[in-house]
C-alpha cells in the first residue's frame, strides 16, 4: 500500500481538517463559565448566519437522528397527520419516527435517486387538508439524490403547512436560505459539511415558526426544544453540551466564513461534477437522476462487484468509500466529498479507482482529464 | 494571577488527562469500518468490566440525561407506577422525566445531602405493590451526597422491583458492582470519573433484566434500547456514534485498567478525605451528612459569600469550582475531584482557597497539614 494514512471519502463522518483537530486536542473549558457562554452564543449566531435565518438555532448533544426526533416531538401534537417524502433510507426515517410516536402519516414514495415532484406534493396537500406537516430531506445520503427544497417550501408556505427538512448532509454543501425559501424547520448534524466529529445536531426554527414548538407536542424531555429555547439566551443548554465539539464547531464555522459561504457551495459543486465526470470516464454510472453535491452515488462498471471495489480501495489505497444501504446494498458505491475536499483530493481518489477497476478486470483510463475538464467547465 | 492555565475542580466535565487529549486530536476513523467495530466491541466489554456486569452496556450519543430518559422510556410501560428518590437536583430529574411521559410516581423526599434511609424505601414498596420501579441516584452532584445503592438493591431485589440507578457522577469513583449488588439498570455519563468530554452516555442492563427493555415501553426512537441491542453484536450503534469520544473513552478505560479499579476507588476516597479535612481546617463546613467521594460540597466560613469565593478562585488562581444549584444557590460551593486528581492537585486548590478566605476577610491556615494527615490516615 502506498498510503500511510486512511483517507475518508465517506458519506459522513468525513475528513476533519488539521485546524479542527488541533482544537479537539486542547483542554476544553467548563460549560458553566463566562467564556464558554460567549462561545455558545457566537456559535449559535454563526449557525443562524449559515442557515440564513433570523430565527433560533438549538444545539443538541446527539446524532442527526436525535435532532429529527426533537423536531417531531416538539412540533407534532397527538392526533396530527403528516406527509413524509421517502426516496431513500433517510427519507424513510421520518416515517419510522412518526410510527414510533403513533402519528398517522401518508408516505409519498419517490424513486430512489430521483427528486420529489413538487407538484405531486401540492396535489397531496390540496387533496388532504389534514396533512399539517411535511417531512422532507434535502440531500439523501443513501442514494446521493437531491430534492428541491425551495420548490417544496413554496408549496407548503402557500398552503399554511409546516415544512421540516433534514439538511444533515446538505448543510454547508447546498444553499438552503431558510427564511428566504420559507422553510419552517431545518435539522442538521455536525459530521458532514460542518467537518467535525459526530455528536452535535441542530434544529433551526424560522422566525414565523416561533410558536410551533410551544404547543402540546408529544411526550418529550431531552428533545424538548422549549428547554433549549429557555437556556439559549444565557449561552447555555439545558443539559451538559458536548463542550469539545462546540469548540470544534466554532472553528469549522470560522473556516467557512473565511472561505466565504458562496465559494464553499461553489467548491462543492465543482468537486461533485469532477467526481462524476472522472468516474463516468472509468465506466461508472451516476445512480441518482437528481444528484447531490454532497455524496456521489455510482453504479460500478459491468462485471465489477461494489463490495470488492470498496474493499480494494481501502486495502490497497487506504481510501474509505461506502457501499449501498438497504435495497441498494451491493448495487452502488458512495463517495462522500462534504467539507474540506478539493480537486487534488478527487484526483487521488480517481487514480486509485482507475487502479481498482483495472485490477478487477475492467481497465479504463481518462478519469483525471475528464475530472479536470469538468472542474474547469463548472 | 500566578496560573497560566485554567484548572477544573468542577462537578463535571472535569480535567482531561493529556493522554486522552492526544487521542482527541487525532483523525478518527469512519464508524462503519472493521477497525472501529473492533474498538466499539472492546470499549463495550471494558465498560461491562467497569460495571461488574455480565449483561449488556449500550452506548448513546447524548448527555447523561439522555441515558436516564432511555432507561425510562425503554423500561416503563404506559400506566406503570414508580418510586423516585429525590434528595437533590438530579434525584428530582427522575421525577421530571416521569412527569414528561405522564407516568404516575411517588417521590420519596430526602433531606438534601443526606443518604436515603433504605428501610423507608422498603416500607414504601411494601405498602404499595404497584410501585414496580425505583429510580435512584448514587452520587448526587448537586449536594455532594451519596446514597447506599447496595442497600437499595437488596430491598428492590427481595421484592421483585426494578432498580434504576443514575451513577453518572459515581462511575469510576465509588464501587457499584452491578451484578453482585443486584442493580437492574445503571446509567452513566462520560465527563465525570471517565475523564473525557461530555457527549457519551451509557445504559447497562444486568443479565437478569434482559427482557425489561423488550416490553411495550413508552414512545421512543433515538432512546429505544432495543435498537442498540440489535446493533451491539456487530460492533455498531443504530445511529452515528460520537466516534472521537469513543476512542477517547477507550483510552480512559485503559488508564483505569492500568491503575487498577480498586486503586482508582481508593485514590478518590483519599482525595475526598484530604479535600474535606483541608477545607474544614479553613473554617468550611461539610454540607452533606452522607458525603460522596466525587464532589465535595462545602458551606463557606461565616461571613464569606459563596459567589465571591468562586469568582476570586477563578480570577486570581485560574481554578474553577462550582456554586450551589437550585435551593442551594449561594449556600454552598462544590469542588469536583473525579478522574485523574491526586494530592498535589488538592494541595494547589487548598493553597488557593487559603489565600481566598484571607483576602475575603477570614484568614485561616493549616489546610495543607490537615489534608496531608487525612490522606495518610485514609
């Protein structure tokens, strides 16, 4: 093996930049100190900037699923009905969450990898006024697909329904200006475009949705957003926060601010286009019909087994990509490039992919020039 | 100020040893890799060893309260009744959790700082057979008090009731051999005796309580322990775990193993006795009648204001201790010494305390010799 370290091209957690690792290696302060309270206020303000909201952002010690659950239990009253948009493992998670709490819901099935048709959502909502909530996904990690959140928000806002979007894989990758688009609630995680280890999740609430969490909701305690609202103005969280990850998050948000949010989105777009073009030159197919810039999901060239490819890439090149999940197991591979990735990273991956497809019996070349051309065209 | 760094003597999070900070500063692996699966299995096995259980230990990405909630929602069916033991802010949290889920319960009030009378628990359980669950605290962070978990477990086991113990502040400080004592469920956090940043919490289930989480329970998803049970044999968690903290936890458990569990408990006992003796020589009173070795809660000498003491200690000596919470606000100060603390740490704190009480108008001496004598007597 030529690699002396593992490189993550995973759909999250992702590579952590050295600047952030340095912060993680420092002794964190106690959370009930003036210094940390100021840090938490700054981090919250920067997250609101990232989300483009004048509303509130709540910070939870949990994985992204915890924040999804916090949104469900804080917003949805017993007896309410909802529409969930499927189309992947994480779209389906909304339905699983509602099931766990006995909340009746319609599931809008979407072909895996495709974007939901916003007009179909409009029809469903028009047909059934009892569907008060729509639960959707921006970037679907399991398929590499992207949904048009702006169009969805236009439809829900016009009909007075609440839209809750899982942007765990989308944050810092695809724009999602919450207030401008009209998204009531956005849920995020820390280990994707935010470039830090997993353990923090956030819920952001648009200003007009302020009252949405003050209703009866479902039984809840740790995920009761009213508690977070009470503590936030003090620079506190209701339960001990993952202090070291909060410091790391501040560093990540500083990095994003330094590069500039628009340039961060632009870099992700170019990285994604380069990855697709390079892989397609090697005979891979692009799985999603509506591809995300967070994760590139690829069908391997005919005759090459997805599992063998993942294994060889890891064992011979020290590069970690992911296989498919659930019904896509064995059918696709997924390359994550959320966070600090640039063209040299993608070049290194494509070179290794080129070696792997040759070793597995389907030699092909031209990945690098194709990637470079796509990068420059982009 | 003579200090160049802040020193935490807080009731958690606590000082993180350099060995653990080094681990936190390294690039963590992806969680769906063979290497990390092996790590998670080792960490789980070491936690079971620490708890003295042949049962299961589940690892959650959450604060300790999240693990308390996981125990409640996974064990308690709708309509059940429970007994909670109060005696402090965290004892009272059990009641708040049950309230949030509409579970009827009796609260056994205990004087703050005192240990619960096990015979009173026995009387309550004998009088009301519908109390199927007892929720208790081992070491109460808010009062510095300790409850006799061994005695409680004897009473609940003899009566076929389930005992759930919050050992968040007790783990790695006071022995709690789960299977030998007969404790059904133990809940822990990472930022106390385990010496790592907050963000991981655990629930350990005694072997005879295996079925306790398979019943209907309350509505739950992220805190559904059945999901953790399913993933654990694969070296996985149902939701993305806080990878970097899991690696840090392994280092902490290795450190505890190297020192020896009995010696770790013994060191905490001597550190606590030295802290008490030194502070008492300066005119402080020991607040709890049943003191814990995790946190020393002290009433300041007459005429000295708790808040002023905390402030001066921080600003002049770079040492962070905590004030009182809730009804103890302004009445006590709390010194945490969970984790890697030794006599030189306590000497430094006592010297600083000595300076503070003098500066605040109640000069006193003799803290160090008193601490040393207590350490040697112990």
